[in-house]
C-alpha cells in the first residue's frame, strides 16, 4: 500500500491561499519523512547491540512478544485490563500544532517510534494546524469525518492521537471513525504492559493502567442499554428503567477500585524489600551511581560498557522497565554500585510517574547521577528538560552531583556536541557502542564519587586477612606493603571498618 501524508489547516486565521498551501505542503512533507522511517528511533534491520553487551539472552524472549493479527479488542472482563488487549497492528497517526512545525515533526516521529515499539504498523499520518483542540472530537466534526474516510481507505484498525484525549473526546471520535482511538498515554501504558517483567513492575503498570481506564469506561456494543432516570417524554421509559448496561459499568468501576486498592497494598508490601537492599548497600559504605535519561538514549548500553552487566539492549522505546543494579570499580580500585533505571519521555503519563515512584527512589538515594542524553537526537535539549521535569519530583536530587553523558557521540553532529558541552559543569561525550570517551567518563566518576571518610595508616596481622580483604573491597588503597609483623596499609575506609582495624591493631600490640 502506498503511504501518503495528509495535512490540514484549521487555524481560523485570514491568510492568503499561498500561505495555507505552503503550510499544507510542509506538513505533508513532514508526514512523508516520518512514514519513510528516516531518523525515527526504530528502524527495521538495525542492530544496536555491541560486543560489550554480552550474550543478550533476554532478546529472544522479547522478540517472541509479537501481536497476533485479527484478535478481538472487545472488553470481555474488566479484570483483563482493556489496554492490555489493544489491537495495534495497523494505525494512523494524528498530530496537531499551532505554530512550531519542527517540534510537531519531532513529536510525531516519536509517536511513530512508540507505535512501532508497541508492535504496530504505521500506515498513514496526519498533521493539523489548529490553535486549540476541539472540545468535542479533538479535530472538529468536519476533520473527524475526513479522518474516518482515510481510516476506511487504508484499512487501519486504530487511530493514535499525539496528545491526551479527554474521555468524552475519545468516545466522540470513536463514534465517528468507527475504530479504536487511543492517545499517547494509552500507547505508552501498552508498551509498559508488554515489557514489564518483575512482579513489582507488573503491579506498577497495571495500577497505572487502571487509573487511566477508570474514567474512560463505556458500554461496548449498541445492544447495551443505558440508564434513563426521570421521565423521558414520548419514549415510554421513565422511572424504573435502569438497564443492565449502566449496572455493568457501575460494577466494573467498583471492581477496578477494589483491584487498585489491592495493587497499592501489594506495591507497599514490596517496598521494604527494596529498602532493605538499599540499606545493605549503604551499610557497606559503597557509593551508588544512578543512570537516568530519556528513553532509548543508550542507558543500558552504557551500563553494559561500564560493568559488563549484559542488560537487554534494544533499539526501541522503554526497553528497560525494571531497575538493574551492578557492581563496578573506579580506575583507582574503589568499588561502587551502578543502577540502570526506567527511561522518561515527553508528557510521561502522571499515572506512571506515581506508580514508578519506588523505582525513582534508586535515583534519589544515589551519590552520583549519570544523566544520559541522545546527542544524535533532533532535540537533545528537549530531552534534558523532559527528564529534569520528572526528576524534579525527587526532593533530594538537588544535592546529588550530575554528569551529563552525551551518548552516541560517534554519530552526533560535532556542532551539537560543542553546544551541549556548555549546559552543565560536568559534561562528557561518549559512545557506548564503540567505547569512545568511556575512559574519560570513568575518570570523572572517580573524581566526583565521595571518598571513604577515614584515613588509616597501620599494620594488620597476617592472621586477619579478612580485614585486608574488606579494605580492598570497600576502601581506597593508598599504599600497601608486606612486613614481618603483617600487612602495612595506608588507606581510606568507612568508620566501621576503621574501628575494626584499629581494634585489631590495639589487640595485637
């Protein structure tokens, strides 16, 4: 099928015909570039893993998650959340902008990548120039009718809106186009539902889905009767005419609320386990580094390059949902932990921010933040702003040192790299794929990580090799020498280990 771009102008402004035609032509070219897959985050045949990423055992499992065409999308039971069973095989994208056509293109490219990550095929795209969305059908009744014709001609089964639809807008638009209509939030929630693996991650995603679904419930099918309270003149349906359709919706709402309460209790019960693990790491006085950044910026690739973790690397949005913590060491031998966290995106659904708050705690408890930026992205500054907007909700973040890691430097514009180097005190350009700049990043991490608090210079008896081993594992060795009395250590260690070393030295003397 031949792909085509359609552009609308509904600004309501008095403009010459040539200006309107120019706007339509430019919007059509934008859509054509998106449909041609030029520059989007997901491109067929692209292999993004490098030798540093290990065997990638999870890749086969992830590749097996593919949608089956032709399945029903009807909501049979609310316990199977509607947005887990979306049919997203053949979609039409719809975007809207008022003035900035370039930002509209970037946003629609990202929406195309999100749709492909969810397992769909993008058939067509539409851009409308309009001051504000129509409160009824988002596009306006005339444009919604045009969209219905395009959907019918392309054989699409879903329309994806690059924005957030009110429940009434979604219902009205579905009634016109006669296929499923989802917005950007629902699409992101669907991707999260596919990719969550851990018990906590699945519970967090389901909670976010239910919060989104609750105000958007509706009766599916024309046969479901509705409640008709009061006297309905001439219709023969007055008091006592409560139909089964309304009763079913009320039951569904109650079951959703009960399920949400249960999920919140389960997530709260999982919090102590995560807190205990963090407390164990903190008790060992091993510094913690957290990786954060925009989705598909290369966070997992950087983790693999620094630690050999073998975390799943995929050229797709939100490939990583569950945090991965690994151990690494600085060039001078000091150990630290490094955590890979979930990526962020523009207009990240607030339901997900709330649901994944426990995951964000990994960032708040870190001693150093690696903020990974896709330097090859058309709008890296926009990515930085989007990530910082989400991270601003973490109160302790302002006190955490930050390194801006400009990833994909091997394919980025040198002019963009030069411009981005001025945005923060600590900026380093790397390529997690080739290893370029990683040594410089390791050195910068070593400079910014906190040093162990206590400096000791003493002789440890050979009978206490366990203490020497603890110094090697959790301290910084400044000088080590083997003498007749024992191992002479000049090192920096935490308070607990310093007390154990001094106590052993005093007992030996």
